[in-house]
């Protein structure tokens, strides 16, 4: 996206399912009052949508691929929000400097991801083998694509207060 000025900052939070993205995204949203939060979870296709990829060997839909989401709608929503705020003047921060409007996009870490996923109750529940066959391989595939195709990415591995402070510091510097 090409925003003509620094009035809008888009912060993407991504990682595998159940990795702590929502926690980080909500904390950022609560910290920065001049922000909005878009969660990819709100863009899943309905269960009966023919665009889903059905895994016959697991008798289950693969929910962990980008085609299980209405990414066109999500992209339009995020871009519309960015365009709406691109010409607005941000709020003054504590130093009297105008701060940008922040759009937080939460999208799709292994140890933490697996631990959380096996504890979470899904309806319908995951079928045996789903994490190993779908969740983790898709996460690795998407991570490699991002590393190859996207600049200006900051990577971190753990949901810790040190990492959160680093994220907050990076955003405040922008």
C-alpha cells in the first residue's frame, strides 16, 4: 500500500494459529488509543463455501491456508481504513508531536503454538493429525514467502515483555 504521508502506520502481527497474536494485537490496540484492530479470524469463509480445500485423508477442511479466508474483503477493509485516515492529522503524543493513526492487522511462534492449540477447545474439534499435516506446514510455507517477498519486517519469537517493549518502541519511533 502506498500512503502519501506518515499519518497512517499499518502494523501486521502474524504467526501460526494459537501463537499469541491476538494477545499482542489487543495489547497494542489498548496501548495506542488512535488505532483500530482488524483480526483475520473475522474473515473466514463460511463452512459451506465451495472455495474451501477439503482434506479427504483427515475428512476435514484445511482452515490454515489463505484460501480459507476472504482476503479480498479484508484487504478492501484495511485499505479503506488507511485511505480514510491518510489525510487526517494524528493526535498529539506526550511530546506534542502528531502521531499516526495505527492500523493493527492480526493474521496468521512452534512450541507455544502447539501448546496452546492442544489446550484450546474447537467446535468442531481438530481431527488427529491436523496440526502436523496442516497448521505447522502452512505456517512455515507462509513464513518463507514473507521472508522472500516482504521488506521492513521485524521478527520475534517469544511473547515476552521484552519483545512487547521492543515492538512498542519501534512503533513509537515511527
